[in-house]
C-alpha cells in the first residue's frame, strides 16, 4: 500500500512534505514544550481578537468587489447590495452574525435569481 502511495513521488517532494510536517508539528507544539508558563502581552491578545474578522474580510471582500480578477464594472451586481445590507444589519442588530447572514442573503438572492444580476 505504501508503495502505491509513493509511486511516482521523487525524493525532493517527499523531503519537502516531511519538512513541512515537522515545521507544523514543532510550531504547534512549541507552547507545550516550554516548562514555564507564560502569558501573551495585552497588545498581542487585543490584536488577536481582530484576526477572525480580518481573515473573513480578506476572503469575502475580493469576492464582493471583483469578478474574473477585475473590479466589478457596474453597480448592477447583487453581491454589492447584499454585502451592504449585511453590513448595515450587523451594526443595527448589535453585531449579530445571524442577522448579517439572513439580511445579506435576503437582499442578494432576489437580485441574483430574480433580476439576474
């Protein structure tokens, strides 16, 4: 079975995969290897609170404002209106993620499916 998995794999690829695995295990286990407890500085902990929002924006924003690698050429795009409505709902509904999704999709779907935007 292992022979079938390694068939056609050169030594360089195998060494790269093993190296990436070792680096991943080492960096994830670094906090457990240390014998002394330590605490993150306050500024790091505060900055990490914004990491999920920043990652989500980095994934969603290009999808909303770009099409085929270029900026959306027209305002008649359902994604723009859905994102704007979802953003407004987020702030008006006291930062409710569920309201953001429901309102955003409630605006997006009729425009996309009904008008073909």
